[in-house]
């Protein structure tokens, strides 16, 4: 296994349990229960149909175990590891009905989180050689933020704030209502504790100059060209963390990183990254082994 810290059980279990309850409905898996004998055992392989980075294996195990504690899983690829198309990620064995009942929930988590991790890894590789870190945002699926941000870490990225109470992030609408950047920053500084960092979003170099005059911990440089970003980094001169955002792609990321920013925040990693195609396949021997009492 990698050094990636796993998600706490108390975070994972209620999310997986809720997903299973949604899928089981009022009567459970009526298809598997009708077709598969109760004593039928089976073994399946979780196979990658695309190359990528694997994330969410603990969630997969939870999905299977919550349905049936008699299911076992053997890993062939570690969490956060790279997998090639056609490669087996894990082998699951146990009661056939239970395996089929948990299949879709398990794969939904695995495909989604692996897709986020894979997209993150591509951006991390794109900016390799520069100091910039790839970070996510709060543009997450409601209820799944902890999982999606975990997947970003699995792909080699880092997390921005988790929630509104993590840090102060003064954006354009805050400034518009406050009247100006100085007023917004000063109000924030008076209202929050000394341990809370303050970041302000700027669209122009003039706004950046005003923010630097007041003083903040971080500057969000929104939708600036690489040339403007380089000027902004020079103006900041190490007095604050610099973060670039806005329409970042794998193609544009290297030029953004070359401008010298500390962070590149990317919303689509969590709200629009495509899944990694993974399937649960029956091995060549398709016969169930009946458990004989």
C-alpha cells in the first residue's frame, strides 16, 4: 500500500450504507435472489478497462462487507497505484447473490474516485518540474465531498478548504457588497480568530496591489493569462501564497505553472472528471461452486 492516509471508517460507512439502501429499495435484489441459488459461491475480478490511478478500494470493501461479511477481497493493485487497461485491480469471492447485489454500488464508488484520481494525476504530471501544486475546490457532489477530495489526494494533488469554516476566502461578490477590497479584508480580520487564514480573489493587477497594501495570507488570481500571472507573482514577491484559477486544462496547466504560482485550483477535477471504466468480470471458469453442508 502507498502512504496515502485512508478515510476514517466513520466517514465511509454511512455514505456506503446510504448508497446500498438506495439501490436495495424496498425488497432487495429481486433479480439475484430469484436466479442465483442461496448456496452458490462465486469469484469475480475487478478489471480496469482503461489505464489510470486507482482510488476507493476501502469503499469497495465496505460495500461488499455491509451486504455480506462472508465476502473476501484480495488486492492486486494498491490504493493510489497505477493500473493498465486489462489489468486486474482486485479479486472478490463469496456468496454469489451478495457479490452481485453489492456490485454496482462498489463499482460506482471505485469508478468515480479512480476517475478523479486519474484526472488529478494527469494535471500533476503536466506541471512536474514547477513548484505549483494542483488543488481541488468546493465544487463537489453534495454529500460526497470527503470522498472526492480524498480521490484528489490519491492522484497526487492537494486539497483546498473543505468547508466555509476552514478559512476566509473573499470573492468578487463579497467585495462588491462590502464596497472595496480593503473594507472586506479589514472586516474579515476583525471577525475571525488569529489561526484563520485570509485569502482574497483578484481579477486585475490593480486589485492585487490594493490587497497587498492591506495584507493577506493568500491571493487567488482569477482568470489571468500566464503573462499576467508572472507579473502578479513578481508583485507579490513571496508576501503571500499565490493561487491561479480559471479554465485550467492539461494543455494550459504547464504555462500557468511556469508563471511561478504556488497553487493551481481546478474545479472540474471533482465536478466533471470522467469515470475510470472498471468492470466486475467472471473468470474463465463460470461455474458456481455449491457449498455443501
